[in-house]
C-alpha cells in the first residue's frame, strides 16, 4: 500500500514492519521484504535493519539463517553493535551452542564491543534454564 502511494519510508519504518512480520510468524515475508528493501534501494540498509532481521530470526530459532545474515552484514562493511551480538548470543545460548557463544563473545570484545546487562542476562538465563546455576554464578 505505502509502496504504491510513493511514500518515502525510513529504516525505522521498515524495521517496524519487519518486526511485525516476525511477530506474526511471517518469516519468509520478512526476509522477502528485507531483500526487496536492499535490492530496490528503498532506504539505507544499516545496522538497525540487519539487527531487526537477526533478532527476529533468533527469536524464531532460525539461528543458522541469522548467522548467515550476520556474515552478510559484516561482509558489506556494516558494523554490528552490542544489540546484534546479544541477539545472536541469546539464540545460540537457547540451543546450548556454547562454543559459538564463546567465539562470538571473543569476537565482539576484540572489536571493542563490550557485553552489556542484556548480554549477561542472556548467559545467566540460558545457563539457569539448563540447570547450570553454578556456572551462571561464575
């Protein structure tokens, strides 16, 4: 509807649309919209848009797809932020993919992107849910 009317939409608007599609479990439609945004240069594809897609995929347990999107983001020279890393870490923790969690954590610290409260909560929550309370306390 908005495309047909010629309204200029921003990254924030598209991010909201993408988030809504993920919430409605319309994963393919969200990915199609994301590709359309990039292909047709509808707005600048930035950390916000990539982060929205990565977060949506992680929440729907599509971690491998999220990691591919993350790699594409980095390949295009778009810098991830702590929010993007936290989304990936949360997703990986929920699947007990601890080795990948450690690699991502090392990578982010190497880039001087430091874990925040949300990132640490992801670790603690996942460890407690797996019955590893002792490790969570460390």
